[in-house]
C-alpha cells in the first residue's frame, strides 16, 4: 500500500475524504495532521478546542500529529514551517498527502506545488464531486456533523451550532455552497462509519469575532490552514464553542 498522511481539519469534508481513502484500500494512512493555534489551543479557523480534537482522533483510531502556529502568522512563516513538516514526513517514507478539497483549483495548485518541492504528491478523494450530492451521500452513510464557524458576511448567527441535515441544506441561501467549500461555514464531525464511538460534547456560547488584516501580511491572514483557501479576505465570523462532554 502507498504510505500517506491525511490533512485533518476535524470537519465533514475531512471525515468523508478519510472514509473514501480507507475504503479504497490503496493507501496506508499513517497519521492525521492538524494545524492548531498554539495561543488558544484550538484548531486553526474552525475554532475547535484541542481537547475535542484529541477525543475525535481517538475515536477514529489513527495516530495524530499537530502543527502549532501563533495566533498571527505570515504566509512566509506558514510556508516555511509546512515545508519542514512535509520534508520530515518524506524522510519517514511517506509519499502522499490526502486532502478533503472539492473544487478550489487555485488551492489545489498551491498544495501540489508545495508538495512537489519535497517530493510528495497530493490525493483528493472528493475532487470535482457535486457538493449537494456529496453532502447527501455523507449524511446517508450515517455521518453526523455540526457547524462550529460561519462567515458572518454570508450567514447569520442562526446557522452556527447547528446539526447539518436536510433542513440545514434547504435553508442555506442560494449563493452558499452546500459543503461550504468557499469558506462559508466549517464543521465538527462527531459520528459516522470511521468512528469507533460518537464524540460527546455540549454546546457552549456563540460569539462573533472580527479580525484585522495587517498591511505587512500582504492581505494573507493567519486563518490559513491545510484545509482552507490560501487567502482569507472576510474578517468576521460567528463561532460556536463546543465543550467536551
């Protein structure tokens, strides 16, 4: 089997892509890699507590590795740290990196370019699938997921902290991708066929957070991670804090 690591965001697209890659039996997933904000001990962009991430990967049963970043990080620093990590993985005998991306061409190009620099190749199990069909198949398999972050420019407070189901899909505005592939919303997957047991949690407070882009960051924000776009221009988000149950 081909040795690979999986770029794990804790959300539904990661969960479904991992399910697909495990079902294929073509790749040996040696570890899950997640970017974590070292100041707040939360997953970058998603805002999920590191404690819940730990319980989630424990329920999946795969080794986990975390890459810690400061709350504010330039793309130069981000790229350097990622390159060092990828080079380390390559030295361990890994040849492939798996992602849950669906249709963002620029992001895929960026990923493949950075991977090629250290001799790795990208694998995209969900690539070019219709996102509405993808989400419905995800739900039909028994996966369960909840929104933990929504772009306040596009969605209101009522969309954060919600279980993703048929009602959620129907209520999304027409300009919103059903999988949130353009960064409209982010999720935490807590149950499904890749889990040995559901991850228990309680819903905490919902807060609106705004961020400021610095001129010296060249319009590239610290919210970049292995599962999102290279640039984040929207700066206001609703977060729902999930507390380990």
